[in-house]
C-alpha cells in the first residue's frame, strides 16, 4: 500500500501557502504516495468527513499566483484538548494518513508535534474504545511531521524568511511609497502602523526600504525617556533642510523601555503638539496579508514544500518532527521543537524587557539593518570625526540600469566623507562630469528605479585611461565606488590592471553588483534581479489569465543575456511547463518532446501552455521559430502567442528586497573604502562585494577573470542551477513523467 500524506494550513493565512501546497502535493505524488488535503486546519482534522479529501496532481494547477490558502485555515480551540486530538487521530487513521506537512505558525507547529508525541497513546485509546481495529493501529505505529512556517511576521527561529513575509513587505512598501507622495505634496506627517505582533521585522525593513524618517520597533525601544523630543528634533531639522514630508513607521507591538505600548495615536499627538503639523494615521491592517504572493515567496514556498514532502515520506519512527526552512538560499532542516523553544525564548526576553537579548536572538542581519536605519533617518550626515581624514570618493553607476542602484548611491552620502557623483558612468570620468553630492540631494532616491546619476556600458581603453587619471587627480578622488553590471566590473578591472602606468588608480576600488541578469561574480544575488523577476511574474500572471480562456500556448521571452537566472526562477514562480536555458541548450529532440506534451495535454482538456525562453537560449531556435513550429504542429488544438517582455524588466520601482540589499552592500562598501584608505597600491584594495552564503564577502578584482566565463559573461558556477530538477519535476504533466525524460547534465 502506498504511503499516505496529509497537508494542512493552520493559523493566520500568508501569501505563498498555495505554492507550498502545490509543491508538497506534487513532490509526494511524484514519489508514488497518496496525498490528502485537510481543509480548515486542525478543525477539519477533528471534523473529518468532507474536510479530508484526496488530492490529485491537476488539482494544484493554477494556484501559484493566488493569495491565501485553497485548503482554508482556522484556529481550533478544540484541538488544544486531548479529546479533540483523539478525534483527529481517528480521522487520520480512517484515511490511512500517518505523515503530515503542516504549514502555519509556532502554535500550529507545536500542536502538530504534540499530536506526534501522543500518537501511540491515542491510538490505543481508540482501540480500547472499539473505534478502530488493532490491526489499523499496528499498520500506523507512528506519525511523522514536517513543518513549514507560514507567517507574514517572520518571527520564527530556524529560517531566514517565513512564507508570506516578503509579500507583506511588498504591500507595506507600496503603501508607504504612495503615502509619501501625498505627504510631500501637502508637507504633511504620516504615522503608519504595520503588522508583526511582537516582531519588528516588517516595520524595520519597510522603513529601510521606503526611506521613512523614524521607526519604532518592539525589540529596541527608544533609549531616552524623552524620546518624543529627540524624534521631533530630527524631523524638524529634516524639514529645515528641505524634506517636505515626515513618515513614522510604528510596529503594532511597539513599546517603550518599561514595556508600555507606543500607539499610533500617541505618536500622532506628539507630532501635532511638538511640531505643530497636520498629521495623519494609516493602519494598513489585513491588506498586508492579501493579494498574490511575490516572486520570492512563490520560489521559497515551492522549495520548502517539495523538501517537506520528501522528508515526511522518508522519516522513520525514531525521527523527530522537523522544521523545514531556508538559510542562505539553501534548504535547512532543524528539530521542530528546538526552533519553537528558541522562538519562545525570544518572546520571553521581550516580556522581561531584556532587549539586548531580543536583538541578539533576532540575528546579525536584523541588527545590521537596524544600525543602518539609524544612519539613514538622520536629518544630516554624521559630522566629521576629529582627527579622522575625510575621504573624497567617486560614486558611479555603470552597465545596464538596474532597479536599486539609487538606493545604493543614497547610502554612500554619509559617515562624514565627501561623495562625488559621477554622471553617465565611466563616460563621466572620461569627460570630467562630476559633482559633489549633499545629504538632501539624494533624499527620495531609495524608492525610484533607474539611475539618477545615469549609466553607460562604456569600458575605457587607450586614451580614456589617461583622461580618467586626469579627472581623478583634478578632483582629488581618494576611492571609487562603482554600482553596476558586467561593463562596470570590466572597467574597474581595467583601472586595477593599469595601476603601474597610472598612479591615480592606486586608490581603493570597490564594485557593488547591480544587474537584473544576476550574472556577476562574487555574489549570489545582484541588485535589480528581484525587481526584474517580480516584473516578469506580474506580467506572466496576466498572460495566463488571458491565455486560459482561448486554448493557447504562450512563449514568453525574458532577458538575462546568456544567464538563465530570470528564466528559471520565473518558470518556478509562474508554473511554466518548460524553460529554455542557454546553460542546457535546446535540441530538436527537446522540441519534439515539448510538442508531444502540449498536444497530449490539449487533447485531454488542457487550456493553457506556458513556455519561458531565455533571450539567448539558442541562436537558431529563436522565439519566433518556436512559435511557428508549435503553431504548425498544434494544428487546431491550440494557437500560439509570443510575449517578448523586453526592457520593462529593467524598469519600475525597486522591490523591498533590492532596496535593502543595495543599502546593505553600499554600507559595507564604504567600510571597505575606510579600511583600505592609504593602502591603494595593494591587491586587496581592489575588490567586488556581494552575498555569498548569506554573508557579505569581498572578492579581489584579480580573481574576477578566473570566476567568469568570458564568452558568455556569466559566472562559471551558478548556485541556482541546483534548482533545475525541482522546476522540472513540478512542471511535468503528471507524477513520474520526468523520470522518463533525458537526465539533466551535471553542471
């Protein structure tokens, strides 16, 4: 008899739960298991009957982009009682279910683990009461649990991000962006309350991403008893220096050092009294939970959902309950109750007003983000430190435009140094188009896309190098901070290589990765890639709505040059049946297989086919060629449409993730410049910065050629290609189908 697995969602809903359900169901079916959806959370498990139903492969189609949860969710008081859990076990046994994937918060996951601990005792009670046969209890001697954290609050230990948190951050940031424009028009102050319970993640990150002027979070209340005066002094000074608006973000669990709540109405009264301003309060409420999940949440939920199914099906009697999370782009599996206990420990620290411990338990990234925000909410930059030299550093954008570039440049204007903006990238250094930047000159840059400084793909050569050296000497430039793509990296590498000929280049040189293609060495993620991915997903969602009404196959061409990051990740996030990557190549055999798959599907009632193609997947099998081929072979079964998304992928306001990443990397880049000032002649003073295994790390520029494939302009090792088998498994027309396909090359 095949193994049987149940999947349920419990507690508050979160965007991305449906993606997790889809991945869990399909991964389990692919292994030959039978899957049952448990509707309405633990209450459905207790009520049984119609609330526990078998789920087939096709039932999870078309749910990736839907918010909430198709299984429904509820908070069950009855499940907290032993009698309620006894009913739940009886209903599970009647369906032969002894493996569960539970998607919910810490309370839901704690309840699942308790059910596992009581399983044997409850089974025997049911046998003694004559409600089940002993043979049935013997056939299911234990219960295995794999937990996924579904919570917009991002308040659970054991995973970097919880399902729904990124989508909620999108909602908040979009709302604050909209509020900022009207606030600036009227020179008005707004107080914005965001969710998060006792976790300040959403408040902190949304303030960092939106350029808010003040934030109040529960983990680090204001230090002073008279914090209201300090807040108002900074806001007042900001107005004097040219700000037209004041945005204060308040976490719903905000408190002072004595544990007294700080409410939006309280902050409103303070601002009205001390600043004599017109103040409005906006409580975002449940809009933060609703709507379609972000691209990140779809991918995250897909990865952890598939892993949870595999773990639950493979677990044995002595294996404890686990929490499946993500850490540094990799799936992590930790003991469930260890994560719950750590979460409870943090909550206990908050109740005990031990804020140092609370900040420590939130983790290094949370602490760094808070310190960065404290810099950005200043009305003026830090004053020069007595005895410390002020560094004149040039800051420029180079390569293609990438959303988030402006957020990186914005942070560079601080720490008492003298930033000099370079307009039009390397062309600006060649033509002497430089200007000193002031604190308020970058106000409002964080939410804007494109590049306010301007950018170009010009790589200097020959006489350009002499012109750049003259410009650097003329302006007394002590360092260069380049935020950009591959052309920018090549340009900085050229300056580094010419140090022997031009002494002006013997200064710190630092590259910050910004490219929607995510094809830069020394970093797993580039600024702009998340925004581009969300732009693709948003458009493809609309394409799918149109196509499903017309029996249509859509071929969507996305950017990336020779790097397939956007193509693969968007295929996972949209549920595409096929993705064409340059890394894998495209053959006639592949195309014949895809045609056969499409024809069979449409013959059996399929209404939509979605193919995503990297723009340079194959120089002969172009997007128009694929369209003509599929149209001819599809006959009357389906028609074909092309969507070449083009430069809309480079446009738009940056997502919260890209704004935060840009801020984080720029802050560390300034630290690098400070550390290597007066050490410009060393190899270590020329580097790129990036995220590697979740930490900010530096890679010497002389290493760049070794890490890159010069012909394809992409890194030789690309971590995300490890996700290809999961994408292939989920996109197949039915369980086990992918096992019949040719093996993916080992990359």
